C-alpha cells in the first residue's frame, strides 16, 4: 500500500514502520520514524496491517 508524502513523494507502508526511518532527502520535514502520525493520525495502527 502507498501513502502520499507531505512533499508529494509516495512511500511504501512498511509492516514495522516505527522501526524504519524515512530517507532524509525524501522527508526533510520529518525527523522522527513515526511518519504515519505526521501525515495522518488516522493511519495509526492501520498502516501496520496494510
């Protein structure tokens, strides 16, 4: 499954998203690995089961 990033990039939703920090060049606005919370809080928990 894919989610559109804050700056227009599309990234794959990983099973263990919390453990996989996004590439800094793709997401300069995000400094924490819990990226699904930054983009859309409703994806919390849901992104893990996609």
